[in-house]
């Protein structure tokens, strides 16, 4: 499975990769800004997106909206600002930073199950 990690902090992105590998993800792509995420998603097959809400530069929610406008991809938002998502994406699956393996695993399991339901 392929995960697309949208995260402007390099070390956090690498940590997310390390946490996703035991969950069955074998390939990864990364983007550090909104524009890079939209361009990088292209036509590649993506099984999961993890996205930080605040990117420098840009906005992770807008990036996800653009990437997913013509296709459904499960998304887990990774953020230190979960309150911001209540108005913008009230049904979003969110993992609060600092990310713990158990929380990420549960969130990924939930979005993948809802994708297959």
C-alpha cells in the first residue's frame, strides 16, 4: 500500500513513515507544502493520505480538498491544532501531535475500514 505524507517537518514525516510501515504501507511519497502536495499527488495511486493542517507554506486541508476532489482517498489529519478542524472539516479523522503509534494505528484502521464499507 502507498501512503502520501503531507508534512512540513522532515523528522515528523520520517517518523510517520516509520509508524505506517508496521501497518502494511510499503511505499511512500512526501510533500512539505500545499503546492507540492497537489502537484506531487498527480495521478499516482494513493491508499492513504496523512496531512498536517498547517504547512509552511500553505494549508493541508486545502491540499487534501484539491487532491481528493475527483477521487476518494482515506485521510488522517496529523496536527497540533485539532480545534481548527472542527469548523473546516467536522468529520475529519484527526491524530493530535505529538503522534503516538497506537493513536495513528487506530485512526488509519478507522479510515481504511470506512473506505471499504
